[in-house]
C-alpha cells in the first residue's frame, strides 16, 4: 500500500524534479518545507488558486487524465486573463484511496499540460478524504501591461476568444437535459473536461487590450465583474457570441442558455479600443485562436446608475433575458 510520501515521490516529486532545471539560481522547488520563488526583474508575481470538488465541478466517472489536465488548465486560464506567463504551481488534494492506476493517469494529464507551458510543480500536500483538488499557480507579468478587470473604458469593443457554450451543452447531455448525436456529444464532453487555457493569446494581448478575465462562470456573470470593477455598462449582441457547429445543431433557446450563462468555457473576455481592432485580430491569428467582437463598453449616465449588460439581437432589438452565472453554492 502506498504511503503519503511514497505516493508523492512516485507520481509527483520525481517528475517535478525533472522539470526543475528551468528554475533560476537561488530558487527552490519541491522537497523542502517551503518553495522559494523570486519575481523576475521588473515583473510581479501573478497568483491564483482554484479548487475542484467531485460532484460540483466534475463527475465521478471522469477520465483521471482529463481531470489532471482540467485541474491545472482552470488555473492557467486565470494567468492567461492577466497576461501573465506561467512559472510554477502547487497541488493539494485529498483522495478516497491511493489507486495507482488513477494516480498515474491523473499525473500524466497534469504534467503534460504543465510541460507544455513551462510550469513547474514546486510543492503541495495530500491526504485521505473525498476527492478534492486545489491548485495554486504562479505567473509573472510587468505591472504596466497586466490585463486587469478594472481597466475597461467607454467606447471599448468587447471581444471573446474561441467559442462559448460547448461545456454547458456537455453538462446538459450528461444530465439528460437534452440530447445530441455521438460526434457532437464527444465535442461537448471534450470542451467540458479538457478546456484549453489561452496563455499565448493573453501574452499577445499585452499592450493592446484594456481589461480581461476568463469565462469560468458564464458570460452574463463574468462580464459583469469587469463592468463593476471598471464602473461602466455594456451592450452585447447575443447573436454575435461565437458558438461551435455542434452547438448550432441544438435548439436556439438551448444555444442562448449555454453561450450566455453556461460557464466552464475558460475562454477570454476582454475589452480593447476601437482603434486596436486590427491588432486584436492579428494577435488572434498569431496564436491561431478565433477572436470575435460581440459588443461595446458604455459610460454610465449618472453616479446612481449600476453597471449592467444590455442584450440585443442581431438586428439591434433589445432582448429581455434573465441570466445568471454559475453559483458554486447552488446547482445550475
């Protein structure tokens, strides 16, 4: 039977040590009481933590390799939204049992993504208990080019990377809320279980975009965070929100629900000045990521106005929509 320390050494510490050759002199990775991580000259550390809980954020039958990928991907997505370059991460988790096959697959998915973005495991903890994963990720960015939520300006375009809604469509299929053919179901499930952090797009947008965040809880809820922090409003063309061919085969009301309030997309939502449209499109081409303009940032008319999203259809007609992003304490 694996002990805590043999589990860490076999599935995590050895692979972390193999990747640690990138560490700068004076830094210290896994194996001591603390890791030592120094900011690079002129840069600040960008730090984010996400927790994934079985039954709340993933199904019990998820492929453990996909779970390893997703556990790190959702954290890297936060770095992408800040325009930060990944540096390192810590992993803390509880496991019902030390299943060697499960651990091998999970660590494979985790390290495959970590190695792709040069992000080293530098510490963490493990214990017995219900399946629960918590990762803290560290990146670096010069403060003057960091993409913050509070920097949107009136007149800015609102942009989305990739397509939205497939992850929520996959959740709906698994919950038997609606059905899809085998090919579309596979598309939806991959979006739900293997999101792709837009690290390279975030880096390409530095100095171009004003404000940004990643879409983890749905466009309707997450865009409101930018509006509240920047003290502005927005007008959004609901029909312009990009969606996949698979999602377009579902009923229109399902498409709208998934794209506007679905969550788990981990695409970037960002604002940029009108004069930067060509640069935004060039940044998307440079990293081979679709970027789509969906709306406009508006000034609030009075000090008493609250930030809000005005939804429109493709013809510009107002839409009355009741939308709510994902709530981690209430089921969707």
